[in-house]
C-alpha cells in the first residue's frame, strides 16, 4: 500500500459521513492513524468497534491536538461552535476541512475563526444515504463520488492539491469550485429535492385516507421521497445555511407547480405533454452525459 | 402447470405494461393463447419476437374477435376511442379490463359503451418503470405488486373473482377498490409525485448554471426525479383524467411548500426540524409497515 498522506487524522462527528471517512482513510491507508470524537453517548465506541477509527477521544481538544488533518463531519450548524472550541488546540500547519452540504457560511465562519498557521479548505463529498448514523457508514460511499473543494480565496494551492490527492486515494473525484456557485447549484440539485421529498410525504399523510393510499403506494412514491428518510438535523441545517439560494429555487419551483395546476385544471393537453416531454428529455440527457444509468 | 384460466387473451397496446402482461400470461400459462395489437409500426412484431404474444393482429377488430379476455393496455385517453372501435366485435360473455392509472373516467366510458353481455372491470397494477416500451417489458414487473380492481357497481362478482384468480397466477395481489377512492389515493401517492418529479427536473434546467449543477448532482436528484423518465403520454393522460383529485393534491402540496419557503426565509429552526422529523417518521412507518426496505 502507498505510504500514508497524513499522520494523524482527527474526525469530529462519527455519523454516516464521518464514520465512512474513517473507514475509508483506514481501508486505503491514507492516514497513519485516525482519531475520532462524537458528542453523542456511545457513538465513538461504536465507531471504534466498526473499525472507523483507531482511537477515540473524550473531548474535542483531545481529538484535534497533534492532528495534521482535522475533518468536521457534523451537521453544518454545529460546525460554528465546534470551530471556536477546537481553535486553541490546533497546531500551526494543520489542514482543516469539513464534509458539510453548504459552503458559503462554513467558509465565512472558518475565515472569522481560523487561528494563525491553520489552513481551512471547505469540502463536500457528493454522496450520502437515506440512512444515517455510524451503523450506515461504509468506505464505499465515496467511490466515484464528486467531492467539491472550496479553498479560501487567498493562497493554499499546495494544501488544496494535497487534500485532492487524499480524496483521490479514497476513490472519489476532487473538484475545486467556488463556494457561492456550489451553494447555488446545490440549492437546485440537492436541497430543493430534499425539501420537496419531505413535503410530498407530508402531503400524502395530510389526507384523511392516507393509510389506504399508502397501502397502495409503490416504487414511485418510495423513490421520490427516499431522501426524506435522511437525517432531519442535516436537512434543517441545509435550510438554515443556504436560505437565499434555496428560497430562490423554491420560488421557481412553486411558480412552475402553479402553472401546472392551472394546465391540469384547464385540461391543457399540449402544455402538459410539453412539460413531461421536456422533463424526460432533460433527465435522459443528464444521465446519458454521465453514463449513470436510470 | 395449472390449466389456463382463459382461452384467448387479447391485449390492445404492447408497451411496457401490455408487453409485460403478455409475457406474464404466457410464462404462467394463464391464457391458452395471447394475441396482441399495437397501433405503432413495428411494436406488435417486436412483442412477437420478445415472446409477449403468440400471435399479432393487424387491427383492433381482429385482435378482440373471439377473445374471452380483452385487456386495454394503452395510455388512458386512448382507451375511449378504442372502446368504441372494439365494441362491435366483442362476443357476449367477454371480460374486458384495463391497466390504466386512473379509474373513474375509464369506468364511465366503459359504462357508456359496454355492449350487451360484456363485463368491464377496471384494473390498475401498482407497478411500472421509468423505462417504457416493449423493450422494457418483463413478467417480473407484477411480482408482489398490488393490482387494484374496480368492478362496475352492479353485479359481476364471479367475474371479479375470476379476474382476481388470474392476477394471482401472475404473482400479483388483487385488491378490489372503489374507483373514486382509488383515484383520490393515486392523486397523492402516484400522480402528484409524477408531476412534481418532472417539475423538479425543469426547475434545475431553468437555471442559467444548470449544466454545472447537473455535473455535481448525485443520487438524491436521480431518485427524486426517476419517474420523470417515464412515458410523457401516460403522464399527460393521468393529468387529463384525474384532474380534480390531482389539483386538490397540488393545492395542499403548494401550500406546504409556501409555508416551508417562509420558514426557510425566517430561519425558523423548530418548524423546519419538525417538518423533516415528521416526514421521516411518516416514511419510515410506511415502509416498516410493508417490509419494503428503504
């Protein structure tokens, strides 16, 4: 196996993403040792048992002290106090990154709090699961996944290259993007589907005959709402930290649904056919372009 | 193999659903012979080649003449003229059913046009695919699927039992439901997700940076929009024939999205968390109840 790229990787938060990262770092020998911390009772123990970390820390301070790589793997909102808590214990030269779903606010917090000599590069692996927690963690989650990196605007090119190398070692595809552009794009392709999937589920259950309807429901509802089974805290944090891009996306989406509602009420055959034709063509072109199947 | 339940089954429309039915009837020996017709050039030939029919007919009349079971497997709107076209050729005693996604209008057309001695029982197998056409047809599509039956209000109990037996032979689960209740339920658990999935895809492509966003998109968007790759004509026909239940469902859904939009803009942490908590709990309870995985 190739030599490790970092000596001591510290992971803060050992749920689906943090746990998967620990498993991947260890499986690929990318870190000489992995230490992990989780604020929830029993999670670090479970991560140790699952082989996601070599060692568990009893505090944030103990986790990051001496680490040359620190990864924030909590829901996004929790990262802000975590950054403040860990800052005094970071060594000069430490590279800090995160796995959060939104980047603009995270980058701002990091810029506000970054201690001298520490480099922060935002990160977002484009993968996940409707399952959550260390029980669902797997190194395979990163295989073939695009992993966005949002460096600070000034400097850090060699550090970004090092982090990209580590990400490649895990089987993922590093891609440097600008944080604002990332959040705008995610608002459409990830955060809006998440909000809508949960709203679809609630639209079903709001009906008086919901139990009957659900007893008939099949793969269409199951797939359309899959992401609504993910972590509610993660989803809420996405809404709280990407509010402006997400409300803009919702405005476009709601206006489209209102148009469709009018077309359905009017029996507007050509408009409805054009709607479904256009959506299908767009989806087929997208998936054909990436060779990702249906 | 058990003896056939019908002698000559005629299938009108040999796409995904009609083709799959032909394959299933033949695989399970449920019909002594299967004859099929499709108005599109080359489709009946492809169905014959795929083993979905024993024989292909050159006209609707030729297809239904002498059949003791006739199955309408076209998109819903096409069933109305088809019923008129085939009526003169149906023998007394023939059982007619369909595989359409909506039932109230289909039942009304059947009641208007039903020739003397012919029994019409609406049907809707709760299965499908984002693929369409005879190429995607498979007998396995019916395995374990609920298959709704909507008999005419008067009489036909023994005919319904016969049809239920045939459906069971194909590995599906027949369930007698009232047509209006079926359409109301489908509006929520099937038709709304279809409209919304297509609208999500169009919300993404409406953005100026859509190509970039789609290059980052992952499983969330893919699954949430899966049904948008299905047949546009089928989707349009659903909108045209279940308009009142579907617009009612859209009204509830749009109101919910407007609430969420306001909560996101206001950073309403507890309301947003409650939204995602409720949706997840509802989805988990639904899937736990049917043992259908995530």
